[in-house]
């Protein structure tokens, strides 16, 4: 299954980055690369399932390529392709301040925790770090907790 997205592996967690065209998927991926992430794919991500788990890889023609809007297309090594996916980040224009229920994305009959982050936001990569810490690497099932303020 081919999806319009970017994907990186950051600290052992595969992250699928979704959003409308021009929403900043590649920019967020680049920010995460600058903080030690490994590129899986940019612009298009090939998804496949194996043993009940969802994996992401780069289509052959895009392997190792990432776009830096306004600067061009750059080649990066892609040691993380293919990679097990753990969560989806959805870049959106608006989102509730405190979601009432965990969101889920579904691909090839496999669910991933979905987190909607509002753009533009200079702290996106820090928020992704926090979300990665809350999602277990042991399973793709949502094992995170939303906490209401006291």
C-alpha cells in the first residue's frame, strides 16, 4: 500500500508523518533527522504488514531522497528502511487542546496510535519526542495514557 506521507525511525520508533500537501511533513522529518532520526521515506511511503505488524519502506525510485522546500532534493542514507511503525503524526490546521479519546489510524487492518499536531508549530519535533516516549516499542497497540489536568 502506497501512502502520501513521510516516515522516519527515531530512537527505535517508526513514525509515519501525514498531512495535506505543503503541511510540513518533510520539514518535520528534516527536524527529526537533525536530532538523530533515520529517514525511512519522504513524499511516498510503502506500507506492508508482516506477522500482524505494520512496516514502512521507501519506494525504490525515492530511496534515500528527501525534499527541502525551497532548497531542492537531497540524498540521505536510509538505514531505517524498512522499519516497524509505532505511531502516526497527523499535521492539521486545528485540533482540540485536550483530545477526549485516543485516535487511531488503520492501515492494512493494523491500527496505530494517531496524534494530531497543529501546524505551524516550532516545537513539533519536541512534541514528537514526548509522544514517542509514551508509545511502547514492544507493541504497536496503543499503550499510552492521556492525562487530564488536575
